[in-house]
């Protein structure tokens, strides 16, 4: 017989889950009877799950703060900080460096040389992809310019 820690009722050992064997080979039983253990675990995991979700949400908000995330991407991809990016954006007055179109800071692209990795300026999506399609080749861009002049 054993007394349940939760309901304080003395019950036979069959009503308790087995815990472990001691070094002497004696069986040890859990402190709560099976019904109380089931009730306790259900409430424990429900509360734990809710707390875990709150902790995870809070951690994600801190870890994946938009500014932090943007800074991380700029550092890893272009080796510049968000402060340098914002300085470039202000220096260009929020305009594309090629077509002078006003572009929101969250939509402007960082243009860089694919050979050296050096950051050149901030561009709108169209100008940035246009340079990419011409493979950053001055020769191809000059040929495209001559083609446009010819077809007028």
C-alpha cells in the first residue's frame, strides 16, 4: 500500500506507475496514483504548452526583429551594416541611382559587383535586374544603347 501525494488516499501498489529499480533491486513507484498522475500531467502539459508558446513568441520577436534581420542579411550578403545602408539611402534621397525614381527603403535593392562583391549604390528593382540581365557588362550595355539609337 502507498499514499498518493495528490489525493492523500492509501491505495494498492498496482494503482501507481513504476518509477525505477534501486541498486538493491527494489521497485520504486511514482508519488501520484494513476488517475491523479493523468490529471496532473494533462494540466501540466497544457500550461507548459501555453508558456512555451508565449516564450517562443517573445523570443522570435526579439530574435527576428525586422531591423536585426535586415542588418543580418546586409552583413552576410553585402558586408555592410544597416547604418551604412540607411546612410546610402539618405545620401541618394530615397531615389534609384540610375532612373531617379523614389523607392521605399524596404523595396530598394543593393547593387553590387558580382566579381568583386563591392557595393555600388541602391537601385530600384527594374534597374537592378536590368543590370543583372546585361551581366554587368559595359560592352553589352553600349551595344544595347546603340541598338536603341538605331531603332528610333
